[in-house]
């Protein structure tokens, strides 16, 4: 069977969608591919139609989803626990085994499974945790140039700018990006410079302008990475307004911080 | 109508209880799918317009997901008054999601078009709430007939247990646990049988040629989106 599509890319995820649960990263990768590949979107349509005809018959197949499709969408909405969710605590431990040999790491994983305790707690007791985290403080630069800390409930004006300061441990981000999805769904992305300063915290060069954003609640994602962040992949990933953990895993970056910005009024352009 | 008959469910729904959201989703998902597939009429800047509906594929799944994601946001849950029927409220969310996306410079729902552009037609005066029933083209009817024959050929080759699992999971939509209970099997056996069957079904459809050689259609999704934007920008005044 030819495993690549007309664009020379793998059809693996298109087929996998109908065979098993996809994790968040795989689903994002699939969406990014389908948004640009007519050959695979057509294959997906045919597989979906075949599944529907097999399940609910040809008369209803054009308008109604099949039971398995209903289940898939429910999982996408995070209303169902998938097989991937059930084992995610085990898969997420890979960063915590720094300094241990592979054999000891496997034994520790089995021991944790048997003990059935939250793995993070156990690893902390054993001193084996490498804390990897990055957090951000937001500051607002007013139209008059005055700087103030951003308060969660405060309303922002679109004439203002957002400035970031990052703190981190166990990681060294070299790239920081900010993506804002405003109330109308419009996306803007700013790639900021590498943080400069102390080993555990620094001000991020540059600032993010809010001009042009629709009034209402906007979602701001601050992404720290060890490599350049693919803007197209980021744009596709945040279109569905994922939570921070899902975005971090799907982009395979160091850390993601998600905030809600209340934009009170729009400036005329 | 589930909320009118079950106030306890409504309370849990308003609180964002996941089981309540799941129950609501399962009750209304087919209605939303039919609505999005059939399309609808709407008014834009005084002009009557008609959206022809989604045509299947990933775009309809993404659209259904987006509608329920919006409907299950806290603001939307609390804005529902609990007295009027929920279905029209939900379909209004679906309608607004589509109309807003049609006007957006960065569409979300129409990223996955299968070649054909989004067609917005100005129509003679129509009832603004009318949900137009989308007619099937002869090609679409022929395609479903072909697929039906392929499916029948696949099912004819299944052994008795596989057929039981097929009916329980594919047709009745039972969970693996429910199917296991009904069939007197372990959940693990149901899962294994289903997994093999899904792979065999995919292989069957691939070997039949349906997935690759049946009807050269589809086209380039990016061209489809570009064409959609041209249709929209030329016929609308974006406010």
C-alpha cells in the first residue's frame, strides 16, 4: 500500500484516526496536514463516508455521524477519557529520569505502577525530580509610557503594549513567542528575542501590541522553546484554543503559559 | 427537550459537570450535524444569502466540535435560560459560528474544504430561519451505492463473533464495556476483535480502489479556500 499522499507526506495519521485514538499532538499534526492537502482531505472524507455507511446505512450517511465518529468528537471535546489519557502519567515521566540508567528507569516505572501512587510525589521523595518549568509575569505599558503589572481582572486598552518577564528552572529557553487569539478569533503571533540576563529569569526583549484586537476576552499563549517555533504549526494549534498543557505537548516545547486578557475597547485604525 | 424534563441535569450542565455535558452532546449531536450539513439561509447587509452546508470529511467533525465547544463554554451554559427549548438555542450557536467564520479573515471551520469553495448565494426572500434541505447530487448518490456494496462484501466475510462485535460497536454504538457484557466476552476480547476489524475494513476499502482511484475529485484544499475568499470578498461588503 502506498503510504504517502500526493504531496509526498505520510497518510499514517489520516488512517490512524479511524483505527485508534490520537493524542493531542497527533491530532494537531493531522489538522495542520489536512488544512493544506486536498488528497488527504478527500481520503478522510471517503473513510468517513465508508464508516458511516457501514454503521448507519447509506440514507443517513450524508447527514449523520456514525457512533464511532460521535465517540471521536466526544474525545476531541475531552468529554471522554481515551486510552492515551489513561497512560499519560506514565508517558510524561520521561523528563524525570535524568541521571538514571535506562534499566533503573524502567524498574522505577514498574515500581510506581505497582505502588499506584502519584508518580511525581514518589519521585520527589527519592530526589529524582528535575523540575522543568517556565512562568511569565505580564506588565502593561500604557500609551503614556508608564509601566504597571498586569492585574488579572483589569481591562486593557488596545492602545497598550504587553511586556513579559520570564522565570524558569531546569530549562533554558532560547526562543519565546506570544500568540493572541482575540474575541473575534483573529490570531496574531509575535516572535520575541531570546531572554537575556540571569540564569533563572530575565525580561523578554520586545513588547506585544494589542492594536487591532477586537474588544472582549482574548487568549494569550506565551511559549518558551529551545528551538525556533514554527509559526504555521502554532497558528493551526491555537485555532482550537487548547489549554496550556495540550499546546505544550503538541508543539513539543518547553513550557506554555495561557492567560486571559480583557480588552476593553478597540482603537480606531 | 432533555432539560425541561430533567432539572437536575440542567443544574449539572450549568455547573459544567462533564457527565452532563456528555449526555447533552450525545442527545443533540445528530441535530447539529444535520443542521450543518443541510445549510441555512441568513440575512447579510439586507441581502438574503444561503449557505449550502458542509460536505463531509474532517470539516464537518471540526465544525461539530467547534459548535459544542462554544455551547459548553461557561458563558453560553449560563446564558441559556432553562425554560425555552435547548435545541433552537444550540442551533443558533451553530449558525452564528458558521456566519462569523464566513466573515473572518482567519477562518477556522473552512480550513478543511475538499476542493469546492464555500458557496454563498443571494436568494429571493426566504424565511430567515429556514433550514434548507440540501439535495444530493447524482454523483453522491452513486458513490453511496458503491460504498454500500463494498461494505456488504466486507460484512459477508466476517465470522459470527466479528459480526456481533461489528454490530455492537459500529452499528449500535455500544461502548466496549457494554458490548462485552451483551456478547458475553471480556472487554479485552472486544477491543482486540474491533481493532483487527477496523484494520481489515481499511484494508478492504483500500484494495477495492475506493480510497485511491474512485472518482478523481477533491482538488487542492488551499485552492478551495482561496476560491472561497474570492467569492466572499467579491459579493460581500465586510463590515
